[in-house]
């Protein structure tokens, strides 16, 4: 996020053993808030359970990868 007078907001996140980092919802000040992320787990493979409100159709979630990772999502209900 860029602010007036040259100020900026930056997010730091640890990189997991498999080369992944979850930055979260970078349009928010609290990028990994509990209302959005019900669970985040890194047991050698990074995974997250992401919550959406009923009126949301789309939300961008940011991350970092040192390589192209496989992305899996459960089928829509």
C-alpha cells in the first residue's frame, strides 16, 4: 500500500521449507486476520482455510513462491 508523503505499508512473512510464504489479503492492514483465515498450517506443506462472506464473489490473496506450486481448492458447495 502506498500512502501520502512517501510512506508505505509492507508485509513480512516467513518462507516455509517448501519455498512458500503466505502474505494474505494485502488490501487490508491485518493481512492474516482470523475473520478471513480460519486456519493456516505449515507442516512442510503450507495450507490455509480462507473464509468468504456471503456477498463476496472474489478476493485476492497474495503469497510468494520460489517455484511454481500446485494449487488445490475444494469443490464449490
